[in-house]
């Protein structure tokens, strides 16, 4: 189960990073094999979408992108790990690079703080976040800032 989940996460991340041009909800839906539905947002400059896959390692996949081509083109995809999917940093060590050069530690996020590793991929940044003490995967995010 663990190695299957690691392969699934790596495959989704690779497909997201390979999306040509700017992110769209449709392209992200294809990469994640789900349908992202638009949700109400109070921010007039962005649009937000969300999916709740029934299966797989991610419970919630959310996407925030520009409301129109005139707005700031930066966007963000956040994939929150499903409860019960317990993957540690050690489990993901061979699938992702965890360089101390791109690390952020936030002790204020309950229950035990977080440690996040960043990797740059051209105009996109991959963020893999774990709980600090137990190093259990919390979420994976991709930020696009052309």
C-alpha cells in the first residue's frame, strides 16, 4: 500500500508539473483524475475550485487561479492527504528531493508544527509538507508564478 501511494502521488505531481502553459481547472482535473468544481470565493481577483476524490491518497484537491487574464496570473494547487494515509518522509525519500536549502519549519501549526521542502521547476514551485515531529505527509502543493 505504501509504495503504491508513493507512486500515485509522484505520478500526480509529475502530471501537474508537466501541464503546458498556465494551470486551468480542466488541465488539473485531467492530471489528478478528478473533476474540480468551482466554489464560492469572496476574492474577486481569483476563482477557486475543489475536488473530493472518493479514492486515492488525496482527500481534497483545491485550485486557486486568476479570475480573468487581466489578473495576476499566479495560481496554487493544494492536495491534502486523506486521513488514514500515513506516509512518512522516509517513505517518500526516493520519490522526492528533500534538500535543506529549500526547507521551512513552522512550529506554530497544530498539533506538532510542520516542515516543508521546496523545489523549483521553472515557473512552478513544489512544496511537500510534513508534520514536524513524526514527519507524516500533510499536503503537497504546487505554486505557479509566471
